[in-house]
C-alpha cells in the first residue's frame, strides 16, 4: 500500500498555512514532526473528559486516566515488539531515557578503565550522558568512525570492542547523514563481550518498522514528538528483569513501595522509574499517534520516504555545487538529507529558503563530533515525513535557486 499524501495532509491542520506569503513546506521533521488532528483531539478529549492523576485515585476519572495511560504503555510495547510492557518506561524524551540508562546501569556496571563504545555520528544525547558516566567512573570513551560515503565503518567499530567494553551505544539512523546502521550485526559484537547494547532509535522508530527483539538490543530509546505524538514524552524499552536489577534514577512519589525515615523500598518496574506525576495527557495522545502510524503501516511509511528521498537526492545532485553528506543509496538511509552549498553558509541558505515558506534546519544538529569529522562547521538539512510530497522537494530546489541568485555561483565566481 502506498501513501496518499493528498488525503493524509487533510489530517494535519498546521500544514494548511502560508509562511511569508507562500504555502508552508515543512521539511524539518528530524527536529520534530507535525501532529494529526486525531492526536490533538486525544489531548483535548483527555483534558475535557478524563483529567485526573493516575495510579492513586479510585474515583472514575482516575480509573479512566490510568487505564488510558497504561494502554499506551502496552501499545508502545507491541509497536516495537518489546519483550514486555513492564519494560516500557515513559521519560520526557530520548535524552532523558539515555541519561537514565547511563546513570543507573552505568553507575552499577562501569568502572575504572572500562570502555564505552559510541560512533562519531551520535546525537549529543547519546554522547554526553556517557561522557558524564566516564568522568564519574574513570572509564574511557571510544568512537567508531564513518566511511567516506557516510556509512558507519563497521570494521572500525569491531576493532574498538574488547573484553573491557561494558557499553555499546549507537544510533539506528543518523539525524544528520540519514545513515541506517547495521544494528543486528553490532548486537552480536556487543553480546560477544557481554556489553550492554543500547540503540538510539529517535530517528528510526518514527520512520520504519522496528522490532526490538529482532534487532537484539538491550535498550531502545525514542521520542513521541518525532512520530506524530506530543512533546514531553520519551520511551525507554528494556527487558523488565534488566530494569528490576537497577537502582532508581529519580526519587519521589509513585516510585516507592515503603518509605521509612532512613530508607525506602521501590515500586515494581516500570513505576520505579516514573517518579512523580507523569506527562499523562501526552502519553495518552501518543496512543492516537500510534494508531495513525499503524493504520498507514510502517512499511508504507518507509517506502514513501525512500521514494521521496531518492527524488530529493536526485534533484540536489543535478543542481550542481552541492555536497551531500551521507549515503546516496536510499536502501541504506532514511529521510534526513544534509548538504552544503559551495557558495553559501548553511544559516544563510536556511534564512533565504525560509523566505520561500520552506522550513529546513541549519547548524550542527547536535552532532558536533560528526561536523568535525566531516570538516564542516554546519550543514543544511531537509528531513522528510509521511505527509511530504515531491512538489515540496521542488519548492526547496526553487528556493535554492534563489540562494544561488543572491550569492552567485561559486564555480562561476572562481572562473572570473
Ligand atoms: N537521538 C537522535 C538520533 C536525534 O535525532 C535526537 C533529536 C535525539 C536523540 C534527542 O531527542 P530528544 O527528543 O531528546 O530531543 N534530534 C534533533 C534534530 O535532529 N533536530 O532537533 C532535534
């Protein structure tokens, strides 16, 4: 089944507006995605009808809110084929989920001289929590590099893994290069030395069918806001036994069993890791986002984005004077397309393109290690989702023509 964007776009009220007098073309989906009316309705319905704190009241509203909140947990587990809903922890975002793992598992299992293996294409969310852990414990960080064509250098990664490796944590899909990493293969490497294998799935779960158990990872983290859901909800997936073995991350209400003057005992997982009142309304609305994605089918979403990315890569390549960072084979990549224009700084490109109503992102994309590795200060990035259309790629290319008119063609300039 392919995606009928004409029909889908009707579901996204935000897309039907003009920006700077032009129809909005939203190509910043790696940062956050837009929300269908169904998700907005779920949020409004919750506050209009069911708002109550969960897990504590026995009145009707509290029961309803609790049931809906827990229904999302089960739904998330089946969406990514996690081993058990008890292994699904709601956090604020991917960043918090990764911090939780580094703080709890890391503090328990990583010691002086141990090694944490990452890649140079990680988002800062999958670097800084491990750096903090390494600093606390005197552990060492190692970074696998990328190949010249923007793929993960899997041989280099393999060479970094030793019996001292305690954690391997990699992105499933790069938010800059689009690169999809061979997660199952890396899982084998991590397992062979008994390391914890963490996958940052912030850019994969929204865009393709992800089966956590088939991937073979111990921990999977992603954000609701990048998959049609609300901001303020992240997901940490792990086997419940793994979570049970860990100390708490944050202390407070709801995460305890018994509290005494000098010490406390903990609630069962996942509640042990959800201190205080959670983001109830937004978690409930995430269920509506999962409905939407499942009705379309994640394979159809992937196919649509692959076709659109192929079209975008083709148009950017034939534009000339543009360097594309990342693989050109659409089977090896997702829909985040980073590029540099010979003649203009990414921030200038982005500003001029915005004048055409086209929303893209410029900067280091929270991936400064990768920028250094690519030897660029920043890139321009267009990133696609299920509602984007080829004519929006055309609008981007038209806007880039304008950039060229303003800055002049670099090769023409150097020829003078
Ligand atoms: N990991 C990856 C691969 C990401 O792309 C992002 C966000 C995160 C982690 C962090 O997610 P958060 O929900 O905790 O913020 N990426 C981007 C981006 O590319 N532009 O804005 C946010």
